[in-house]
């Protein structure tokens, strides 16, 4: 899906310094003005661990993509619909104002 919420990352955090297991985590970021980036959400599954760091990172990235596609994409559509409605009302107001 193409939308403004397209920066996501998967994270792997060690369960314990002496444990071979990793927590699955991730984050969803949005580009800001210039070169800034804002974090929309971050997550970490405390009760779900895996034995490979790369697998934890990949799983976190996939969960972040699901969050973007299923949750935030509908928010983007809602914002676009509101902007379109406001713009059409503004244009109709300006046109009727010019003819009165």
C-alpha cells in the first residue's frame, strides 16, 4: 500500500544478557518536515520470544506493516475524505460569495 505511513522497522531486544532469546518489537514512523521523522507508535511483545535475532526483527517488521496497512491506512483515508469535503465546501462558498 502507498501512503504516508510507510516507514516501519522491526526490532529485536534481548530477553536477558545471558539468554539466547529475543523479544519481538517494532515501530511505525512518519516523515516530517525537512529530514525529521516522528514516531507514531512502538510495540514490544513481552510474552513472545524467538531464538534468532533476525527472525525477531523480521517478525516485528511484518507486524509493523500490518499495523500500517490495517489501522493507519484507514486513518489516512479518513483524513483525505475530510480534506476533500472541506475543500469542496470552501470552493462552493467562494463561488457563491462571488455571485452575490
